[in-house]
C-alpha cells in the first residue's frame, strides 16, 4: 500500500499521460513509506482503512491478533512489510512461503511472524537476495463485494488537482482506459476543496448507491483533505471498495509527495525507509548528489543528468562499461566532489574514473580543486581521466597540471572515454 516514488505503478503513469495531462509525480528523491505508515496517515485523516496493529515478535503478533478478534475481526491478514509488491507469492530465505497469510486462528499468528521477521523475502520486485522483514502488520481481513478505482493528482492542464475515477477497480486501470474510455471520469477540483456535489457525482459514477454513495462521497472529501494536508502530488486508491456489510473502505493506496514540501512535512519525510535502498544512493542523497549504481568498471562523475547519460553512452560506444550514474549538479562544492570520489572508490568494481564537467553554472576551478584535494586525501589508486570545459576552464586546467598528481587530461568527451577505457585494458 505504501510503495512510494520509484514504486509508482506503470498503469497509472500511462493513464495520466493519456487521460490527464499532468506534471511529473515521481520525485527526484524517492520517499518510501511502508504500508502501515500510509495506512496510519489515512486513518488519522478519518479515512476508512482496515484496522491493524504492528508486531516484531510472535508474542506481539498474538496479542495484536487477539485484540483485533476481540474487537470485531472475523479473520486476520498477516502481511510482511517490505517496499515491494508480490509479497503473497514471495519466498523467505528460510523456505517459508508467502509474505501474506490469512488465518482465523490467533495461535497461528506467532509462528507466522517468527518465520517472517529477521528473514529475507524474495519477490518478483526485490533484488535477487530479497529484502529483510523487520515488522509485520496484523490486520483485520475484510471481504470485498465490489471494487472501484479513485485517484487525486495534480494536473497541468487544469492548473490544479483533479479527481480520476472508474467503476472498474482492482484491475489494470490502463487497460480500462484503452478498452472502455467511457469508464474513466476526470473532474477538476477547485483548490479550496471538493464540494459535496462533486463528491456525490463521482461516487455515483463509481456506482455507489443509497447510503453507500453518501459514505463514498464523504471518503472522497477526506481523501482530498489528506492530499492537501500532506502536500501530495498523487493519492491513488485501488481498490476503493465496499464490503458485504456496506462499509466503504480504501483497501490499497499509493501516495506520492512533493519533494519541495519537505520543509513543511518533516514528520512524514522522517518516516522514509531506506533499509532496502543501495547505501551509496542513501549516502549520495545526504550530500545532495544523485547516484545510481551499475555493473561496469568505469566510474563516472558528471554535472547534469543529461550529460551524465551522454557520458555513459560514449563510454559504451568506446567499448567500456559505466559503473554508475553520478550527477553532482550545478551548485557542487569542493566538499561534494570529495564525497563523490568516496562513493566511486567504495565500489570495488571501479577500475578507472572519468570526470566529465561542462562549466555552465559550475565553476571548473571548483571541480579542479575538489579533484586534487580528493586525490590527496584518499590516496587514489585507480586511473583518473578528466575532461573540463566551460567557465574558468583555463584556471582549472592549470590547477590540475600543477598538482603533480597522475591525472590524465582529455580534450573532449570522446577522447576522455577512450582514455578511460584504455587505462584498464
């Protein structure tokens, strides 16, 4: 329910492109919340979700299950908490099958949790090693009589938020948009809020009737209030359903947050779970660098995402393999250059480093000073090829030339890539 940012499901992305001309909803820095965090945000906002409690031990699990059964639950669902889908069909490193289980026997909850917590769960969406489970959600299991789809997101064309709904929920919403576009409804929202009239119209389109329509409309209004309160760029509920008892419930959700609102949403961003993220990406984020590890052996340090991608392409064309994507940005400092070198050299696969800087915003001399300081402080032992161009480039080249360090200069990007590949052959 809570995979955020990079776990944004593809069908919604494509639906937005086809049905709603929208701004990007994928933040640069991915905020990842576990399912129970998202559910708590929703519950605190007065939105109907399954009741749940968290457990890290078999004893806590049994106590949680007993409480839920004593307070009205007829069945329990036990869900391992990792930032990946496909948990139900996953397998743990101890051989235990399934990260999601149903039971009516409270005593079975303990062994389930013992088999999950502290073990790695491998699914189609995890790495080959799987992801370690640290907590398990014990929740009230609810039957779903009918499923619909509902989302709120920012739309450039409408210059504000819109509601998107379909009575065909719990399925591939992109397919619905392709085969039955009449089953998709888009409704712009005035920034001051969703009116009851709008909410009732959407609930009716979603085929809620009678008291359920009124309840669905109230939930839609509460979802919009949450959307605004947490500075979300998207709240997607799939399914937004009803139970045989007439309850309207948000069974599953994806929430995306505006990165620029982090200063207002400190409590939410503090929940960011990085336990399943490459430690180098986490470290890069701490120093305001953008890093993604790859499988090659030529470390790349570049300013600008487009230039970084071009650099990797040129390395490939020169019969080399890039070890990473590393964008230091236009406001890079000498200290950040040092941290960037630490990230590169921490990868044992890296056998050569290629620095490619175009000094538009950034001062090439700043990069040159950062490079020489990094080489001296780290006792760099791999070949280093540097291509600099742009602002203050002559001063930068002088700094490198007079440093006395074994730095190989390059005239252009092609020359740099060829020299980097040659340095390890």
